[in-house]
C-alpha cells in the first residue's frame, strides 16, 4: 500500500493511515458500552467493566482511550452530536413545529442527554474546542425548534430555550444505584406531561423569568 503522498511541488509526504474497519467498530463499541454503563452506574464505573461489556480486551480500550478523561470526552461528544442530529431530523421531517419539538424531546431522552451532567464535574474539560462546537450546534438546533413553535403560536411565550434544556436534563438524568431499577419506564410519561405544559395556550402563570442560553452558560 502506498503510504506516501505527493504535494504539488512533488515532495513526498507520509500519509496518515486510515483506521481499519474493525478498529473503528471496536472504538464505537467501547463508546457505546461506556455510555450505557455511565448511565447505569455513574461515571466512575471501572474501565475493565466497560471493556468487558464492549467485548474487547483492556489493551484495546486503552489503545483507543488512554485514560478515563479521554473516554468521558468521547462519550459526551458522541451523545451531544447524536442529540443534535435528532433535533435536525425532527425539524426537517415534521410539518407541525410543536410536533417537531416534542419528537426531539422524546428522542433526546432516548439518547440519555441527562446522563452527561454527572460527567461534567471535577476536572472535565468543558471548554474543549470540539465540545464547544458541538454544544453550539445543539443550542442552535434547539433554538430553531423552540423559535418556530413559538412563532406558529404552538408554544407558550413565557418560556425560553434554557427552560427546555434544563427540564430535559432533569427528566432524563439517571439515578445510579437506586433500588427502582425500572424507573426509566416512566421517563417518556413524565416528558409528555412536561410537553403538555409547554403547549399554547398556557394553562398557568409561571413564577420567575424564562431561562435563556446565556443564563445556562453563566452557571457552567
């Protein structure tokens, strides 16, 4: 295989080899297993247990992710990216803007977006450029959903994007180690109750002021 690339000037440059398909699959399996176990047991779950669930050896895990911080970074990035994809799909597929918002909120629950919260504590680098870019993409997608639903008169006007994101985080945040192992079966019921409260016309008066993205950023 030719591992040397030629520049326009004819100078030979080493070409970075592409990861093999099986290596990419192993990496994806590790991230998926870590996401599941962080949800079930919290972000301090032993990494050898993550490797076991992924069906790979410890050496394979550490070859991809040299420490817990690297694996946590990848899990947060993957969950945020997948959640943004769900928001964009809902916006593109649904004609009713409130149905689009509702579809996204339920999809975000399936992605376990609330599971990110315990991972963002301690020395986690929340300001990593990759994460900041993905967070901005998510915020813009959700802002679009909220703005269209509100402009169409389908969403109450005394809330803001921050209210949606905070409620979504709280309603989908796992409780590791609790005795109620089947508590997840209530998640979509409670989310639907939340969505019913968002729909216009408003049936109540909210206390305080709407939570904006700027409010959330000041708290992180």
